[in-house]
């Protein structure tokens, strides 16, 4: 049986894109092409960066409200 990776273990397509691809939104086109061939899955989108996860935001908010 194939072991599935956790969504945060899959690299983010945005974070692995070159700066020029980020500016021109070229990092999105492989997702669009794949979506034209078949329905997209969560794994197709890639994971989130650590700074985009809710856990990092909760820590910041808690420190602000403690002050």
C-alpha cells in the first residue's frame, strides 16, 4: 500500500518557484494544466510554509495580548 505524505511534508509550489515566476504568476500554470486533465487533490497544491501555518500566528497573537 502506498504511504501518503502529510500535507506539510510536501513542498510548497510557491516557495520553490523562482522570483521571476512569482512576479509573473508562472508558478500557477502547472496547477492549472493539471486541473484541466483531472480533478485536483490537496497533494497537487503542495504544502504550506511554516510561517503560513496557524501555529505560528497563534504564538504571535498570544504574545501581543499578553503585553
